[in-house]
């Protein structure tokens, strides 16, 4: 899904005594894992669909689990279900469920195999939480990860209980629900009914059902062994002309997984369904992936280049889960990073192969720093594999996904490409059809490579971002690098152990050539030195090439050295990194009112922007200023509480100064990027448009928006349209264009999400809270639609200076709406609440304002488990 057994390795570095909070009685602990009491061989389900009174008949084929010694009862999960009947081997049982499930006493259970039958009634139309079976504009659909299946019927709802499923779907209103889908292969169908059978055992979280008035965009696929697979993307009538890119991405994903990982698809059909109301990005249910519609539907007129790239990556991610998540799943939700981290890494590899590895790596690291490093530095820090949770939905985090992927990447760097390929093949052959653990994953690599990975395992059990301090010496042709690693304390973990850190380096001569062959240093201790002899002159070091480990590098470097690396480093990531470091130092200096670093930054940056031999996508990334949240964190690291208004002003000042410096070249640079051919969502075209939009934004600060207005009028694709609109919004002059945009796209929910979001993202800080209040009064603002809510309140929380207004208006506004949303959709409310997680970095007045809002949230009657856990964890940091 795109965005949960104790051992010595799992507990290394933990410090429970450091956390004085009493344990929540609802807390689930990794150390408490026990095998389930019974094995579930087969599940037979019959759905009789009705909006308010859907009946679900379930037949579970169970037998005692020999590994679950001492467990004498059968506990079935179930929530919000009306039990109509319960039978064991045909005998009626008179048992009453509780709020979270149903217990069958041991004295009623046979010693051998038995069948349990239940009939329940549920209300999909009233299911605004969008978990279990719910309705979206007349369509029935499901979302069962992590624990949504228990809202469908009584069943062991845990990932280590895997069974084969046979599903029958019946619809009285057959004309309104002509398409009836579930997992696996279709085996029978008639007027108003269909049956599906999945031959591959799966846990309940991978169950899926969709019923509605849908049309299919179809394509054939032939696997490498010659099997034919019917591919279909199901959408609402009228949307089928926007499925071609998603289908093309799916086919390329299937081909890539066969070629790179040797993984072939294993069913006769593969279906994707686009749903408007969806809490997540997409879900990898076996053979029936359910997607947020914004990650399926795309045309040049409605989707930006970023949209096309995200669709490509998310289609790949969910397809790759067929093996890393479905065929091999996770034993318990503490192992969530096993399926998600590995699959994120695989989709990153795929996107790099489809586009540019260097650009993709830069983008991935930017995302890691913006989301995961921020998480590691605040009250919500947690290990990649947590040791406990109250609500598992709260651990679908950047740490599990993005940092989890970084651990896979590090492992590959450490063992090498060939050893990685051999270990991954062993993983598939050893654990196919199983629910695995991190220990299983690491054991495969130990067996395949002969390495001891017990120290590497600390990455999974310890929270926080290691800080890597570097000092250098040069004497008599010997150049020495001394690294010291330290991981700051995080909630519940004061003391951290040294980790294995792969450090990819290069040493450059004065002419930019490599003084030594690039290599990877393997750091294993708290402090280590590495020596390089026989050098003719002191080299310039290029450290952490490709961002070989998710750490913060602490090294004193001059502006001249950074400029040299920006101009000459053969590693594109470190060229970008050098420019980013120059920009960050310049912006923090401006925000603190210290010195004028603008001239040096512009002198280093301008030649790169003018160099038309460089990839435009790379130049666009170099041109992008660090975000305001990034600058705020840098100031906090310097011991200075960030002033959001001064940070905002510093970015504005830097952008204007750069525009003035490049002014003589802007028209020519933009003209050189013009592409008169048809729109193509490929890497080359996307790079040209990204750079063109960035330069247009600079030009608009000089010409009052004249060029941007012309670009908006002439735009023939959404990338150009939004690029011009952003340029105009940034200078406060886009009212006519906003009206034109809304008039044209009023009927397209996904496009209008951009309209909502861009206005807030580009507004002057003083206008943000009022603008949000105005937009939420519009009739097309829909509290129950997660995409629309995120478009508005995600933009509010991401607007650093607007959210952190000194009067607390941004804090109050978000808290008000989270409290409105929580009774309807606690999962989305909890995720948006993380906007408050950085509160300890600010001045005392803002800290008090945020704590007041968090306390108000926590004190609200009837607060969900999701939101109460998040608010409580953030408050506990103080």
C-alpha cells in the first residue's frame, strides 16, 4: 500500500525506562506476539449488496494450530457488525459479540478440522471512515489494510493467518451494479451475480471487492513463460480515455519485474479500479488493486508531469507487491517495513530505469529529508520496526516506507549487486507463501553472503537519524578521513548503538578529475579513520555519493569548495547537494540577518543553470530553493528558534536576487526549452517543462507576470497551465486565471483539487487562514472526501509561514477541522495532525499555542484511537 517476535536484535538500543508515560492499555507489543490458535484453510464469502443493509455470509474452514500450544479459545475479530446467526459444524451457537469481536470457548471447539458459519449485516453507505466495505458515489469498494476486514465479517484479521478465498457477489439492482469484482480469477457469472476464486493463500488485509457501474480499459499481456493475462483498468463511464498511461505503466512494470527480479505474474486476470473516495494512494489486493483515482486518471490536459511520474511509480509499487507483500507477506504489523520498504525500493529502482537515476535519487532524498528526517527529529520518531502501537494505521509513516527503503538500498550497497540478486532469489524461494519477519529477511542475506548482519539490524530497532561528523588531515601525501557517528535521543530511546554505515566517496583533483577510483567505506564503529596514501596534492572530498546512507553529514566546508563540487563533481547527487548546502547556508544567514551570502550563491549557481549540456531536470532541481520547513530545521539545529516570517522573507529575497542576476538570459533560456511537438510524459519532456516553469517563475518577478499570463493563455497541457498559474499566484496577480481555471474544470474533482491547493500554497502568509476559511465555505469543498480535505489542509500545514502565524490562527483552524473530521474519518484526521509535530523547534509563544490546540484535541469527547494516540505522543514530547 502506498501512504505495521521479539529478538535480541529487535531490542538493541531500546531504552524503555527513558519514557515515563504509562502504557496505554490498548497498546499492542511486538514482544507479545503469539501464533494464532487455529489455521484457516479456506474462506467462502457471499455478499448480498444493499446500501444500508448488506448481508455477508461467511464459511471459515479451520483446524487447531499445532504451533499455538496452550490456546484453548477461538477469538474472531469483528467491529460494527450485527450478528444474525452463528453455526459450528451446522450447530447453532448462542454467543454474543463484544465491541471488538467474538470469542468461542474452548469447550465448544473440536480437536480437529471444523467449519464456522456466520451471517452478519453491515451498513456500507454510513461507512465514512472508508475502512471495510463502503460506498463511493454509488460504487461499493473495500479497503482492508490494515484492519478493515473485521468491519466486513467475523474472522481472524491478522496478516499471519492466510487462506484461500472463494467469493460470490450478488446485487439485486443489477442494472446499477453491472460490474462485480473480487480477488483471483473469475469462475462464474450471471445476471446480478459473479463468483471469484483466488488460488493463492492470502491474509484478510488483501481481500477486495468492487461493485458498480464501471467501464474497462483493457490490454493483453503475455508473461515470459507464455501465459496470457487479461489486464483491465476499471473507471467510471467518461474516464476511460484517461487510462492509457496507467496501463502502459502497468505493462512496463510487469516486464521490468520479470527482467530484473525474475518475478512473473500468477493469475489469469489483473484488475485495477479507480475510486474517488480513498484514504491512501492505492492498495495491492491480490489481483484487484484499488487506487485513488488521482493515481490512475491522466491526460495532458488534466495531469501534470509530476502526476504522470507518480502514477507510473504507484502503479509499479502496487504491482510489485504481488511478490513482496502478497506471495510473501508480513507475519505481524510490526514487520510492515518488510513489505513496504522493500517494495518502495523496488519502485525507486524501476522509476530510475524508466527516467533518470540521478534525478530520481535527488527527488527521493528530498522527500526523505522533508518527511522522514522531520519525523526522526520530533515527538513522533519511531524505529523502522516499532516495538508497540496503539493504532496500526498511525504507523504507515515515512519512517516505515522511505527509511525502510533506505535500509534495503544500504544492504545492496554493502553486499554488492550480484550478492543482492542471489539473496533476493533465496528470499523468494525460501519464503514464498509465508508470513515473514525482519529476522527472516536478514537471515537470507547472512546465508547468501556469509556476512554477520546483527549490527546492521540496529537500523530496524533504533529510531533517529545518525549524525556523521567528519574531520580531515593532510600530511606527506596521506589524506585521512575520520568519521564519528552519533544518533540523538528519541522518545523512549536515550542511548543508541553504533550502526553499519556505507559511505560512498570520491576524491577530486583540482581539475575535477578523480584522484582515486570511487569506493565505499564501511563504517561499523562509533569512530573510524580511513587513510589514502600516495596522493600528489590535497584532494577535495565528495562524501556520501548517491546519498549512500540516511544520515546527516556534519562537515565544515568553505563556500569555494561547495562551488567547486557543484561545478565539477562527477556524482550528480553530490553536485546537487553542494548547491543545496550553499543555498541553505545563504538562506539561514538571511533569516538571521547575518551577512550577505547571495552573491556567492548566485555566482556558483548561475553557470549550472546556463549550462545547456546538463539535463534540464537536474538544472531545475538545482534551481529549487530549500523549503521553508528545511530552513526552519537548519536554524533550529543552529540553536536559533526559527521565525517563520523571516524565513519566508529570506526565500522571497533570494528568488528575486536570482531573477535579477539571470535576467539577461531568462528569455533565451526559456526559448531554448520550447518543444513544439506533441506532449509526451517522458523524462526528457518533463525535465524541459520543469526547468521552463522554474525560469518562468523567476521572470514573473521582473515583468509583473506578463510572460506567465501569455503562457497561461497558450498552455496546451496541465504542466504548463499550473506552472504559469503558480508564477502568477506567487506575485499575487492570478485572479482572472483562477476564475478561468475553475470555470473550465469545475466538473473534474482531481483537477479542482489542484485549484484549491495551489491558491493556499502560494498565498501571502497573512492571507492563508482567511483563504482556507473561505474555501471551506464553497459548496464543492467536501469534508468526507480525503483528497479534497488534504488539498486544503495539507496545503495549510505545508505553508510554513501561514500555518505558523504568531497569532495562532493556523493552529486553531487546523485543530477545528480535525475535530470535525475525526468522527467521520479518524485515519485521515490522524495523518493530518502530524502538522503539529515540529512544535518543539519554535519560540515559547508558538509552543504554547500549539500545545493548547493539541490539548484541546486530546480533551475532545469521543476522540478516536487514531487521533488521540497522535496528539498524545506529540504532547508528551514537552
